[in-house]
């Protein structure tokens, strides 16, 4: 990992030392890599194929920065990475092999210039010929992970004439509840107070140790584990919820939120950051492609104000949780009204005309009573998914 870090930093320096109008391509730096190996023998100690992938990643990072600049964002240069900051090595198409002989949950991963590594799989290991890319990653906690990229065939999305009203749903994202659907189902946000308390305790213990000492490194890993616990709980919750939505429905309409501006201006920014809405929306989109579901992002402006029955907009503060239209007299839960508006906008965007419906399946099982008679409101800790949470 340290050698790959040095190769990466050297390639970054080589890239920026070239004239702005004559930057080296990935192919140019692949050719230079041979010369660098003769000059610095340590570069030859790692797999040549993996070293090429490390160099190619620089070009991919540059493309990302260019896209950000096109969108009006300010970007700087790729930064020099210090010791411990480079934590992943990639092998593409070759240089690796997966052995399945040790059983369903265990196997070995053989990497060029590294050797055999025992692995424990959380799902069936793919055959080596089906793996397009293998990535070895070290987390800040010191744990190692092997990620395999494989190609799968996604089912075709249903045509508009084949979509039933019961297979369409609108999803309103909130703070008091994580989601509220157009079928009046509400799932609460995760409660992570105890996890954050543990994280604060570990961070305070880290501050009391001498920086760079062995105790400091051990405590730094404890801090990373506490932070990972929070991240994994949120990820698990989001995976279960998003997988249910794309499996149970043919059309999922969600509001396209500008999360960055909301975090900058809102007094409840901490809650909204914990919600990780951007990642949840991204999950819905890629899982929609995986399961053949239409996932439609719609403009979120006015979905709370607009009456779902007559279209008249009525402003209301956040603490007012009921929508009451002064024009037509329609009254219902504020989030339910917004979810129905989101569904209507999603169907209009897809040019679909279907009536309201209700799915036969639900995303949750609960051992607690519903929190409100008018709503299927469920505590987030009782969310249970039927199927793989990572599908």
C-alpha cells in the first residue's frame, strides 16, 4: 500500500509538472511507469497491472474535477497523500484469482505480488472469469475488505400501459420521520444517541493521548470503529428501505432535494446530515436500474404547500403538521399531502395517468403498536427486509 502511495504521488507530480495544454494521458504515464521502475526499484515490487490501475485512477479523478468545474463548483488540484492516506489497490481483469474450495462463506483471494489472502464472504463468491475488477481496501479501523465488481443483467422497466396504480408510490423525505409515503406509511428516523455518546467518549480519550504514540494509534482505531458503527447502521437502514421500495413498486417518485444548501441554511442540519438523503436517493436510482423500477426525481418546491385536491398553495410553518386547504376544505397529514403531490409529479414526468392504489406488501414488521391511527407509522429499529439488504 505504501509503494502504491508513492507511485500515485509521483504520477500526480508528473501530471502537474507538464504544461497545462499538454498534460500526460493515462497511456503516457503507463509508458513512463516502466522508466520509473528502472529508476526506483521499489516500484517494481508491486504488480505491474495494479500499478497501472493506480496511475489510471489519477485520470479518472481529473475527469471528476472537470465535471465539477462544468457545474460551476470550485475545485483545486489533486493533493499529495501522506503516509496512511492511500488505502486501496485495484486489479482490473487480471492479476487476481478467487478460490472457492474452502466452503460457502470462506475462500481465498490470490493477488499478484501479494499471494493468497483468506477471505470471508457475505454472499456467494463469483467465479474469477465473471469478476471485472477486484479492489483491496484498508479502512481507518485497520480492517481489510475485498470488493468484487461483476456485471449483471438488469430486467427491463415496465411500459406505461403495463403499470398498475397499486405499483406506484410517492415518497416524502422528512426530519420527524425518515420517509412518509403516498400510502400513508411513515418510517421513523434512526435514533443514534447512544452511538454518538460512545463516539464522543472515544474522541475525548484520543485527545488525552500523546499524538503519534502507540496508545494514540490504538485509540485512533477505537474512534474509527465508533464512527464506523454509526455509518454502518445508517447504511443498513437505507439499504433495507430502498430495496423494499424498488422491489414492491414499479414507479417510485421522490423529491429531488438540494441537500447541500439545506445543510448550510437549516438549524436542523445535524439531523439532515445523519439522514444522508443524497446517498439514499442514489441508492434508489441504482437499485431501480437493478430491479427494473422507474425511480423519478421531481422538483420538491411547493410539494408541502400545494393542496393535492385543488392545487391551491398554502404556506405553513414546520411545526404545523396538518394540511388544511382554505379553498376546498381538504384536510390531511402534512407529509401525506406532500407525498401525494410527489407521486403526481412523478407520474406526469413519466407521462402516466393512473389512480391511487396500495401495495399488498409493506417494508416493515413491528412489535410496537402504530403511533397514530391514521398512519402506518413504524419505528426505524424494527425495519426488517425480506431479502438481501445489499441487493
